[in-house]
């Protein structure tokens, strides 16, 4: 396994485990990331099932056992959630920016699982026929970054309110981050200055975890979306680390 991808693999896995634990602690699906309708049949059963899949696959990645299968399993789960949960919600709420954010966060996580599988040593790829699909992960991640970038332009005033008040020029940073997302996507798509760009992108996400998300969790630990947002930011940074030496 490539040395510089190991931290990305581990952080990605820890965040996946975090999703499963948060699901179980709050006894419900992650509201923004997995918005399953309250009327869905078997909802509670599937919540526990998804939680267990998150925890088991995450542990497999951490202990480096059946990592390829765990990564592909996660990618498949994320894709199914996009198709069965997110897309119907998007169709019913075409102009709801929050709904689309959750969908592309899920797409980024699906991409991250594919990227994880793709960054394993060649001998760890037991099904070579899936290589083309697996290699699409980087482009799916780039697409998600473009969407996040444009959302920062469209909803800049709202994004600025999420930035801690002690940081000056918050509206500027909202636009700057949008530009950073689009620029990072171009770097991935064109394979230009990828190592540098992914290092900077990962650093940005990890700084968000430290200065934006964790303080919000400490202030309101009973609020599930704060935990979910923290783990999503950790995942996004982990994916950038995995791409650093792709």
C-alpha cells in the first residue's frame, strides 16, 4: 500500500465508522446525509443494517482485512442511497439547495470509496473487470467539488454565517472556498499539480474540522447534524489525501 495514502485510508474509515456510531447513538438515519422518509417501510431495521455496514466496513479498512471488498461494498451502498433516497427527494424539491448538498456529499463519499479501492496495490484488486468503474471515482469527486463550489457562489451569504465570527471577511472566504473547490476539481480532471492541490484541499477540510465543526459539536453535542457534518468534512479531506499520490 502506498505510504502516503495510508492516512487517507484510515481517516476515511474512521469517518465511516463515525457515521455508523452516530446512527446508533441517535437511533435514526443521519438527517442530512441519509434522509430516509419516516413513512418508509422497515425504516428502523434498515437504519441498523446500514449502521452495521458502516462500522464493519470501516473496521475492515482500518485493520487492512478485505479492504477492496469493504471499499466496493461502501461504494455500492452509497450509490444505492443516492438512487433510492436522494434522487426522489431531489425531484420533489428541485430548488432546495440543502437537498442537493446532501446528494453530492453522498456522491463524494461514493467516489471516495472507489478511490480507496483504486489506491490499493494492484494485487489487492481481485476483480479486474471493475477497474474502469473504480477509476471513475476521481471524476465523481471532481463533479461533487464543482457543485460545492457553485453552491458557495449561489449561497455565499448563508455560507458566510457558518464561518466563525472571529474570522474577518467571512463573505470573502465563502467565495474563496468556492473558487478553491472549482480549481481543485480542474486539477483532478486535468491531472495538473495534483499532489500540491490535494494537499491544500485536505488541509482546508481538516482546518474546517478543527475550527468550524468541532467547536459546534462541543457547543451542541446533542445535535446529530453537527456530528454528521464533522465526519463529512473529515471524509472529504481523507479523499483528497488518497488522491494526493494517485
